[in-house]
């Protein structure tokens, strides 16, 4: 009976530790994947250069609030992305223009 309590207590502590690690390493809410490293403001020219170096062509960029919205072609497909001008990260589904 005593061993069972220790096993349950150890399992609970392990689970709590794993949840803590997941919380600490998780991406902060409202922050998308890094597009341009540095977590600092980025320019339209930086975004254009990055897209072109990634193989994009016919790149068009428009400023929309805090975001640069880019559209272009890559591998015969048209694609678009939105990059936060304040931190160089891609827009996530729950982002809005009023950070």
C-alpha cells in the first residue's frame, strides 16, 4: 500500500514537471513563427530580401497596420504571408492589427 502511494506521488510530480516545462518552452500567445530573427522592428526591404532569398518572385508588399502583407510566387504557386513589423514574426490566426 505504501509503495502505491509513492508511485502515485512520483507520477504526479513527474506530470507536474512536464506541464511546467511545456509552459516555459511554449511560444508566447499571439506570437507567430520567426520570419526575420531578432525580435525587433523590420522594414519592407528586409522582408523583400528575405522572400527573394527564399526563392519567391514577383513579390508585392503592402503595409496594413502593424503588418506587412506580402504576396508572390514560389515553385509555380502564388502564396501570401503577413509579417509583424514590430518583431519580424509571421501573423498567427489569433493576431489582430491592434497589438
